[in-house]
C-alpha cells in the first residue's frame, strides 16, 4: 500500500505558479493554503528586492518556520498546502523534519518562461534578475519519494486536478 501523503508543498522557481496552483489545490481538496512568501523575515525580502539572492543561512530559519506551520496545520486536522520554492534537497529535507510524509508538487518550468512571468508580476519583491540564481540553486526532485513533477506551462486547473488525484492516491512518485 502506498504511503499516505499528509500535506503538499507546491515548489519550484519564481514564476512557476506556486501561489496560483497552491490556491487551486487547496480549493479542490479543502486544504489550508500556507503562502510561504508571507513568512519571509523582512531582511530576506529586503535582500531579494535589492536583487541579492538568498543564501542557505538566510533560508534556514524561514524553512524551519514553514515546517512548524505545516505541523500546526496537521495538528489542527487541516490539509496543509504550502507554497515554497524548496529549491535544494536540503531545504526539502528540512521541511520534511516536521512531517516526513509531505508530498512535493514540482512545477517544472523553462527558464525563459519563468523570466517572462516574473517580469509581468506587479508589486512582487522578487525581480526577474534573480531567475538565473534560482536555476543555479535548483536541485530538481525527480527521484525523491512522494514527489510529483508537473509541466508548469499547463493550465493551473489541470495541474491542480492532477496534484489532487495524486495526493488522494498517496503515490510515491508521479
């Protein structure tokens, strides 16, 4: 029997659609959307706004906080749907410390499309100039357990439906 997924992390580079897909998954599966960007400390937002990539040290406390938020949602009987870039395996492992049965929906997106999308986002702190650093940091989770890789250029609704079917089935790999 497959291992049951207890919560979802919608992950990928900036511009891949984490917020839109996360909201759609939460709506389809009565989940609680946890917008990871809302938990960044001011220093992280200031750095990114200035076009400076975050370091592992910058992300550590933020990732720990997100792990705590997911654990609290689960303790409250909710279905957490976290949006978080989770670019490196070590970041995903940190998130798994709070709940080992987190499922990761990897929104796989071509670099040029990510840059185009980020360039069109009004009022977001993440500038298109940081897309290159996102791809340099990215360690795709293709072989990790409880991971579904999805083409992020598909319609949001199609991605959300695929993710919810996968979550319900508790599959190990997509």
